[in-house]
C-alpha cells in the first residue's frame, strides 16, 4: 500500500514543513505505506473558475490509478480517528492499491473533483491554512496506522 498527498501550492521552509516531514517520516513500515507529497501549481493568471478547473486536472493526474480518492473539504464528513482508521483498513482489505488525498488551492476544490471522491473528509467547519491541513492529515494518517497496529500512540 502507498499513500499520496496531492496538494496545490508549495511548502516553504519552516516549522509547518518540518512538522509535516516528521509525521510523514513516521509512515512507511505499516499498513498505510509511505506518504508521498506531490505538489502541483498553476502559475498562469486565470479567472477563479478556470484556475479551479486546471487545479482539479493537476490534482487528478497526481494520484495513482485506482487509488482511493479522499478529498479534504470543510463540507465533508468529520470522522473520529478510530473510525477513519477503520475506514482506511476496509479499503486495504478490499485490495485497493493506494490512498490518494486531495487538498485544493485558495478557492477550494472544483465541484467535479469533490464529486469524484470516494470520501469527502473534513477537519471541522473552520477554515484552516492549507499547509496546516497537510500537517493535520499526516498526523491523522500516523495515528490511524498506530491504531491499526495496536501501537500505544493513540490513547482514546
């Protein structure tokens, strides 16, 4: 199994990138596999609707074939960590080859991309900085892996 995070924008050096690297670096030996970051960017100045459509194309192309597609969206479903872990485990048991996570740009994810997702996942109804969402996702993936392997990191 492998996990790919496709995200609009580029990490800059600093504490968020370091924290993301810490959690992402903890993955790789367990059932979720390593977490690969694929950053996409459209640098042409486009109207907002065209930019969202172009970002959707780039995000779509960044995921492996047949990956479980999970879109991070505040309108999505907020799951408890254990429920999230078990949902991931279910897809592993189905034989899905990869997990793919989408984080959109400043204007969010294109509606077509949200409609293609196997799961719309929310970290709450508040708006979070997109770079922080990467950190939150990496931590929750590490937490899910520790739940699935019986590691004591998660104490609920």
